[in-house]
C-alpha cells in the first residue's frame, strides 16, 4: 500500500508527530491529577490572552506587519508579560492552597511538575493557534508546498516545528518558574531571548529555502533550552520537591 493510495497516512503521521507525545503525556499524567489539570488549563488560558494581545497590537499598529523583527519583538513581549503574570498568580495561589494540610498531602504541587505541565499546554496552545489551521487545510489527496521551500511539505514542516516549539516552551516555563522564584531578572531575560529567537526563527519560512534554516534554529533552541532547564533543575535550592513558603 503506497502513500499515494492512502494519503491520510501522511495526515495522521503529521498529527502524531505534532501532538502525539503531548497527548500521551496529558492523558497519562495531567488529566488523572486534578490539581495539575487546573494549572495546565490556566497556563493555556494565559497564552490565549497573550495571543489575543499580540493580535490587537498587530492590528492597532499596521506597520508592525511589514517589519518581522518588530512584530516578533511585540509578540514576545506580550507572551513574556503574560507568562510572568501567570507564574506570579500560580505562586500566590499555591501558598494559599498549601495552608490547608489536606491539600498539601492529597493535591501536592511542586515547581517541576507545575512548570513542565504549564509549558506543555502553553506549547500545545501555541501549536494549535499557529500551525493547527495549516495542518487542517492541508488534508486530502495532495499536499501543500510553498514556493520558498518546495522540497518540504508544509504539513510535515508544521508538524516538526510544532513538536520542537512545544519542547522549547516546556523548557522555557521551567526556566521562568525558577527565575521568578529566585527573583532573577537575568534568567527572565534569558527566557525572553529564547522566545524571541524562536519567534524570529518561525518567520524564516517567508524567505527562499528559509524553512531549512527554521528547522535548524528551532532544533538548536529546543536542545539548548532543554539543557539549560536540566541545569537549573540540578541547582541548589531548586523548588522541585517541596513547597516554597516565601
């Protein structure tokens, strides 16, 4: 059975690459834990607000649409502002929640699980909003390619970029949680730079053969941010296994 005889294989394969790992983790870890589920949904909601704010800014300032660098900067600023507000709200709620001893035992939360799950749903929401429409429109017997990058199918490209950006969002959320916990503006600036780089990388597809550079940049950012997150998780004082009452 060839690919031409069953074009839906490519469609299902792209969906599996883009959302398979995230869906598996959500059903096995997030959904069975109500406290983590609520945190994850809250994170996705904050991202949607950031996405809406970025759209409002783009519409309100038409010249931004012609300047990709400034548009990426405005988008990143909206996202990081909402990320900071979300983490602050999480810490405030966590302290109130931990006052009740039953909650601390039955519905325990820690920075590692909360940040990772928040980053996951943040990344899923980003993938759905940015690439979901492309993947839905590309279903059928034929596939879509762009004139800038005719050698790579747009659904395949979108699937891999969705996976890579989701991994990066998980790492960024882990870094951001620790940065806000320690009041480290240097680490928050690092998260901002990673997100800005990821946003700029996503715009490379408008250039000739830019999709290749986009995949390379997204892969480097995903691996680099994951390495930084692992480094932070092994630092002294990382709040992964206990509540922070400060």
